C-alpha cells in the first residue's frame, strides 16, 4: 500500500473504515455506556472514533496544501470541518490525554454521521488527486493512521475482557527454532525507495555491522515459560535496573494475561481463562521481560539494524508478523532527520523508548513493512509484543542492560 495508486487506496480506505466501525460496534455491545477506566494505555472509545475521522479530514479535506505531501506547511490556516469544534475535541497533540474522559463529545450516531461525511469527502478528493507520491501522501498517511488505531482497539478490548469483531487469533509456531547467520559488513538502514514513508524511517544511511546469529522466528511460550518456572521473576541477576524497578512496582511474578493452576498454565482470551498452547508466540511481554529471558538464556535482543537486515536479506527463512518484536535499539532520529507535517507522530517520542519491529497477528497486512519502526515504552505489556533472540557470530554475547 505504500506505493498504491488512487483506486487501490480508495478500496483500502473503505475497508479500513469498515474495520473501525466494526470494532466500535463491539465496544457498544460489550460496554453499554461506552465508559472505560482511565488508563495511560487507552482512550475512551467514542473519542477514538471521532479522532479517526477528525485526523483524516484535518490532513485531507481541510488541508489546502495536501498536494505538497511531506513538504506541506502543517500550520497553514484551515476552514472548519463537519463539526466546528472538532479541533478542541480530537486533536491529540493539543487535547491532554487525561481530559478526554470529560469532553462534551457528540454521541455515537452523530459521530458515525461525521465519519460518513468525512470519508465521502476524502474519496471525492482522492478521485481528482495527483497520482504522484506527493499527491497521495496524506491519503496514505490517513489510511495507516486508521489502521494503527484499529489494532489499538483490539488490545484495548483484550484488556477489558473481550475481542473485537473479526480479530485474528495468534497462530502456533511449529518446529525447532533455528538461527540465521550474517557476516560483518555494511547495511543500508532506513527507507530509501519511492512511495510513502514515515518521517522516522527516512534518510537511509549506511551502518557497519558485526557478524551475528539471529533466530528465524520469535520465542514461543514453550521456550519462555522455563524461565518463569525456574524462578526468573524472583532473581535480580537476570534483570536490568529498570526491569527490577518494574518488577517491584508491579509485583510481577509472571507475564500479563497468564496464570498457573495446579495442573497447567492458562491465558486470558476473550474474557475467559483457557489452557495455554505452548506453541503460541510468547506475547504481552515488556522489553524488561525480553531482556531478562535473553540474559537467562545467554542470548541478547537484536538491534533494529540486525532485525531489518535479516527480514530483507533472508526472505522467507526469516519468519515475522506473529507479534511485534522488541529490539535493543532506542527510538531515535536517523541522521539528517526532518519532521513531516504531522509533527506529533515521531519527534515527541525520541526519548529513549525502544524500537519494535515487524507486526502482530492483529496488524492489518497492508501495514506490514520490514522497515517500519514501531515504538512504545519498555514497560508496555498490553500490546501484542514478544521478541526473538540474537548472538554475536563470534564469541559469547554480553549481558543485556
């Protein structure tokens, strides 16, 4: 979809909106009042719905410089949208997160009417848009933005004890985990092709890499649980300073959404505890837990350059897309970084949080790209995140901090 033309983009925008509305309908069925607990990990569902429509309208129908793509002035004056007060309600860069539970939001039916009008305007403008990368930039951005929010809705619902409509289930991983070896050498890190790119992917640049060995797939529960059963959550030696602090603050003794009975491990799924399939990818793990397992196993987390090179060079031998994968790299700008008009997407988050690579079972396929950089705080375990391990090609890996 990063190089899709107008016709394919139109179909994808309609499909993405269908997913958005289906997810919201799931919240309506399960939460009659649409009230969710205040949490740093979530937003009120009604606010999320309105924000998705607002974002698309703000950057497309209301943006007189939309044809300039990434060169557009983000502060160019805009005409009011379908709802005059929308900027005061839905602009995530200006509306503080904690206030979103108290906003005078329009009701669900009115919000759906707004989204219908906004999408119709978007599709009309797409039909006459310049088919260049610049002319389609904001249409692609709006599509990916909506897809991201759809996945966020799935893990917010999971935390509340239900699954949204048509959410795929994670797939079992069979066979023994293998390693793929790479020699030392240069790698061109980042997006340097035609088509759409997020600003934090831009400025492809060469990095020198040492030889390394990386797993061909992510760690499964069958491989992670022995660490838990060996008392790994009670042994400080495996954990970084930040990890030990996280353990103390959460009193964590096992991964989120898992519990052990007298006879078996169980996981929380669709509002119920079910027997854990040990062949499933280990999921809902923090970066702290990924680091600790790697230390226990004598491995380490890959850097994002190691992950990207393997995903591109190894082809089908490198299996990814089951869960988002923690790396050891901090989310930082590439050399020569220049923010795109949506300033709030990357620049505010260059704060040391880690990069995740890949995709999850709940990520829409059109979002998946081997150069995509996801980023969350190391303590997040509500997202569909796991990891694969890595080691230096020669010599033992150093302990991960």
